[in-house]
C-alpha cells in the first residue's frame, strides 16, 4: 500500500497591511554600487549579451558551486532569436580568496527547440535537477506579455509543459570531489538518466517547480486546461501522489519551500487585476480521526497594495522574504525584503517591515539566496548594452550579502 497524506484545507487569510519602507533612498545620481553598499558587495555579472539575448531566473545548487538558469542564446548572424527559453547549468568560478569571479563552461540541458522554465536542484541528490519543459517544440499559441488592446497581461501556459527530471553527471562528480571525504559510490553516476524525463504526465501546463528541503515533495503550478486557472499542487516522490494545495480563483504560482519545510511562499493574482500579491502558506500536521496524518493549511497574505509583487523567495533564516516589485516604478522593478508573517493561526497585527535592496536603473528581480545565506543572485538590466542595442538586456548577477534584513 502506497504512503498517503490526507489534506484538509482550512484557509483563513491573515491580511498583511501596507508596509512602510525602512530604508532611506540614495542621493539623486548616486551610483548603484554606492547605494547598495550596505546591502550587497562584490557584484559580479555572470551572463552576458555576447552569449545570451537574455538570461535570468537562476538558482543555486545546495553547495553553491553550480547554478541553473534559463536563457535565450544569441542566434547565428542573420537569424532570429528563439521564441522560448532554453535551460542551462554552469559552475561558478572562484578567485584565490574564494571570491566568485564568474562562470565556467555553460551546458545546455534542455532539448533543442523546447520551451523551458523554472529550474531547480535536488537538495540531497547531487546532480539531479528539475525544470518545466515541453521536451519538444511547443505548439505555437498567443504571445505572452502586456496586451495593449485590453490593457491586461497574458500569461503563456504551453499545455505540453511538464515537470522533468534528469541527472547532470558533471555536477554529481564535482559534488563528490568536493565532499569532505571522497565517496566512491557518489562517483558512480547513472548516466542513463541524463535526458529530461517527465516525473508525471498531466494534460495541461505543469511547471514553476521546487523541491522541499528533504527532497520528498515538489511544489509546482498546474493549469486546469478547462478553466485555465493556475493552482498549486504537491507531488509526493514517495507515493507518486499529486496533492492539491491551493485552488482559489486566480493565478497562484512561483512557489518555494522555506528552509525548515513547513511553509511555502508564492504570489497570486487573487484579485484578478494583474497586481500580484505575496502569500505564505503554513503546514499544520495533526492526527486525523482514522489515525492518518492530516495536513491543514493556513494562508497568510503578506502584501495587499496597488503594486505588482512577485517572485518571492525565502531567506534561509525563514524570518523574511525577498521579492520583485513595481513599487518604485513599472519601468524600474526592484528587489525588496519584507518580514514573513508568524507561523500558525495567529492574526498578524504588526505592520511587516520592508526594505529596498537594489537601486539600479532598469529591471532587478527574481532574487534567491544560497543555502548559507552568504550570496544573493538575481536577474538585472544593469549591465552594458549589447553592440547596437540602446538598453541593457536581462542577465544574471550575483553578490555577497552584507545585510538584507528588512
């Protein structure tokens, strides 16, 4: 008999009131390195427009030696760039003092022509990655993005998109080499799993995936093809069950577990106005009447304002989130930090503290931390434009953390 978890959804929203920003604004014309000096230091650009038309949404391996990211490669001269993102992995390179100086050889892990998004590393199995992929070239659909005719935002949900898993042998071998004691079994990598294979199949979009800290669960976004409503589901790797977690109306997506595995953060278009808001979901485990464990869910709304707030990610301490917001300007998204609500069924009466972390012109967003909280990586348009372009493209940046607390 397969293991099972009974899910009793008890959703009571604890609304987060508008939060005041505790960080002073930099002086007019201040350099972004100067403005961010108390937050981040030793900024390094990891990807460049000479190789990628655009790159972003990068995540760390558990040992922070590799990253996974999505990008559109520069096409051969005279050809048009690909419509969809490819998925890549690359090792970080280090200087004599252990500082990060760039990326090593970049490897494409997705199939040619496929659409891909949201890569993530397995927390305990070196070399294993997951990401959303169509595996084959997707059926063309309506363009995603802002729609001038209707003044709304259209999301792209390729129905062929599945959560896929694979082993990258180079990452597994590298992890084994850098273990305190070399483990021979860890070097015996099963290279038959070095091709992207769906973990399950479902008619409709499955993506936006991330592992729980113990590797048992994958939280992900699934779209019902009939309603086109994206919701949150858990895949249980032990039983193979797929468990609904959040099925409220509106786009619930971009979920991530906290480091203790008891909470999930995500963003939602719950109001249906394209102004995404941040949420946190608690897991309360209780004994059911039949002796089976029951997981009760309690939702906290973290932001409730007139801005677009998205891509929330946990600080490893669990005390606060970093996220992307239009609070400064819809033409200048920036990274902010905000207090996480207290765990459990407690009404949050205190206004959460909030702090602006990035100060460059252009987009800054999709921030993530290394597991030791020493590094922050994000997507930014602060680099130099490619030859012939009048504005920088989105590329991956990294920096050492000085202090990102709200």
